C-alpha cells in the first residue's frame, strides 16, 4: 500500500520570513511509504555498504590499499 506525499507550503506561508507550519496542516500531509519488503531490501543493502566501508577503511589503515 502506498501513501503519497502532498505538501503545498504556499498555502501554509503566513507573514514575512520563516513560514509557519501548523499541526492541522501536518496532520493532513500524506507521505509516500514504500512496501515493507522494499524497505527491508534497502536496509540490507545499506548494511552491506557499511560492511564494505569498514573493510576498505581497515585495509587503508593497514596500508593494504
């Protein structure tokens, strides 16, 4: 199931300078959420990237790269 992000800040800008964002406007906001399977795939990919980074950093420290 997908939810969609629909932010339109133009209607929430009140006054000059930093726009105000009110709780009522935040509650109406829809956010795109990928399926949990895709989220888990991404998390697994990031874990592998982190492992690779650690290995490469270690090899650089030891002068192997």
